[in-house]
C-alpha cells in the first residue's frame, strides 16, 4: 500500500490523539485480583467484569481441572453446530439453563453474536424496533442489519418510558406494523442504572404487538435470588420474549445465550446467520460454563456483599456532588472532560488502583468518566482505603 493511501488513516489517528480519544492495547499481567499494566507494579483491578470474583478464584479452577482427568473435552468444535460442531456439552448447558429459567435456551459464541444476529433474524419490513438510546454497540449493529430488511428502528431517550409508551401507541395503531420489539439492557454497561422491567412487562400486557428483548449481560450472576439476572429479581422471566446474556462477565467464561419460546428458538436456529455460519465454541469452554453455572445459584453471599460495596461507593460519589445514576456494581464517576478523566485514572494508577477512563464515542460527548467495576472479592478494608483515595483525587480534579 502506498503512502497516499495510508495518509487517510494516519490523519484519522492523529485526530483521535489530538482529542485524547486514541486507544491502544496494553501489556497486561494478571495476578488474581491484581493486574500489572505495561510492566507497572500490580494494581487492584477495578476495570474487570469479573463481578463475582470467579475468574480470579483458583480453587474453582483447580476443581474443574480435576474433572479433566475424568472427561477429555476437545479444544475445538471444528465446525458450526449445524454441521458437526454440536457436542453433548452444548445440549447439557442448554438443558441446565432451561431448567433454571423454565424456558428453552440457545447458545451463541458471544453476547455480541447474539445481538447482531437475533434482531435481523426476527425482523422484517412489518417490524419496528424501539430501543433505549444507550443500548450497547452490539445491539445498535443488530438494528442496523435489521434496517437492511426494511425494519424501522427508533431509539427513545434513555429510560424515558413515557416516551416509549407514546411510540408504542403510535405503532400499535399502525396497520402496516405487525410487531413492535422493545429493546433494552437491564443493567446499562456505562451508567450502571437499571431498567424498570415491571413497567415494560406492564406495557407488553397492554399492547398486543409488543415483544420484549432484554440484554442481561451485566445482570446474569449478580441479580436475583439464584443469580438469573434482573428478570428474576423483577419476577418477569415469562414476560420477556428474548432474555439475552453473556457468560463472559460474572460467569467468568465465554459465550452468549438467549432464553425464549421453543418456536422462537427453532426459528433462530434456521435464520440466525452468526449461529449458522460460525464455528461453535470449543467444547472445553462449554464444559467450564456448565461447571460454573452449577455454582451460581449458591453464591448469594457474594451477591449481597457486592451490593453492599456498590451502595457504599454510590453514597461516596453522591457526597462528592457528582452525578451517579448507578444502582448496580458498575459505578461511573462522570467528570465530563477527557483530560480530567485521563488524569484521574492515571492518579489512581499511581495509588495502586486500575480504573479505566471511558471517553467518547463509547459514552456521549461531554460525559467522559471513570468506570469502576466492583467485584465481590474486594473486602471492606480494601474498599474503605480505595474510597478515601478516590475522594481525594476526584476532589483535586474538580478544582
């Protein structure tokens, strides 16, 4: 490639650097709850989605390794599930999930695969998608793919349920629309706030065209009496048509899933391109997910401790007079300016804490933030020390 062709991309990178939006891969050394970044001393990891501390718990890992002596699971499926990649482990995991949720489960390679595949598969030119403005990029990509089939896509203001109902009323009376798919996250990945799923279920009961699609990626494992997510906490498992989630966060594994009606499951198997045309996950990964899933309902103490940590830190943020929409383990410290946010993250690193600075386009312009991801392995003393350091640094950056 000649220099003239490369210049376009070099200029784009220069613009990102000038606006403090340039990203690069870092050298990371994982050491349990701590992480070394670019050869730095180990820092307490407050940027991971390992909300229950499972990924850093060596005892569970060692227990699973013992099982490998009894059963040899392949390291590759070598094919899509519809060809020769459908191993017994896949069906075992789907059966376990179905027994917990009381409805069928379908597995995918990732939560991203689920979101870019389900929406285009179930939508046509007689469908309208009404999605929360702040849904994950994977959902937005899925909506864009659905739009190529003629699907109308609208993003309502974040958590503005009266506006959503107005849109539902409009399309409920539109004879050209056969189905209205309301799409939201239960716990939003950047703000940490929680959608009122009871209200959405009430809307669905009122308007016959409505189907509910809820992304539980950040809720599975950490909410509900058995860790089944916000749908369990709100008691709406049977009211949500598509419960979508991921094994790669609190469950410390890899892959995605959808809980849905058996007819919808069969339809997705026949229509969903990322499922049909992707090599399935390695059976050994599926075996690990099965193993972890058995532990999740028993982890209530971890969930309670995580909520206590979250509540305590939210109070500290409110006392600092900073906006804090969170009601979950994801706590944003919204500083607004890119430079301030990067400086605060660097200061925390020097004090022994790894916290990421999240900037546009991941979040809206002017809402750059520190994104603190708590996990249940953090003890109270460690949390107290962290909040003291955080308060000092944030106060300094606010001057």
